[in-house]
């Protein structure tokens, strides 16, 4: 368990403040996909493709245009993106999105190393409202991971979607 009093003004060092103000992107959603837009990219959570399937698809895209503005990437006229994909079991998603009344699925030693509450190697790290997929980063633009602020709206929508 974390000993730091984290807040939006003082987030974990591995979490990027660009996630403040993230929202549900209803234009990209259907009954099989939850779409979250952050200040620097997008996260899509897709249900298993086959009935009875156990692997959920998680895809994130970090907008390279935002990185260009910061001088982090180069390329004349190109739209550079950082993309990632992981398969998740439902138990990992329930822990990542802090769904109450479900057993946590986490690696305590990894979480402790980064002063987090929950972490699964190559999947996510979370402390309180601060979530990174697929793991910790530098907290700066240009990392190959996406930070999500689990505000009230994101919690409600993700829990509704995951438990449906």
C-alpha cells in the first residue's frame, strides 16, 4: 500500500498529468468497446471476440502531434503515433479500474517497487485514481504508456462496461 498522499497536484512520478480531464469517447463506443480519451491519446477496451472467450483486447494510441509540439518527435508532415496492445484477463481489468467487491489480481512486489497499490507486469500499474497502461513511465510526454485518471465518470462507465 502506498505511503504517499497522491493528488492531481502531486501524482506518482510514473503518471503523466496529461491524463487530467480524460473522458469517455462515446463516438467510438458500442456494446463491445469502451473508449477513453486522455490529454495525450486514446484507450480502447474490447470484449473477447468469441462467446466464452477470456482475453479482452486493450489498445492505446498516443497522439504524436502532441509530442511534436513538445519537440519530442520529428517528421515533416507525418502524424507520428505511439501504439500498444495487450490482452487482459477480466480479473486484471477489474483490478486496474478498481471495481469494488472483486478480488484483486496483482503482483505485490512490483506494486511496492513503484509505490503503487496494484500492478501486473506488462499490463498496468495503479495507485488510487492513477492508472498507467501497460506500466510505469517517466511521467513525461513521449513514454510508450498511457496514463488515465480514474475520475468518477471513468470509474462508473468502466465498471458498467466490465460487469455487463
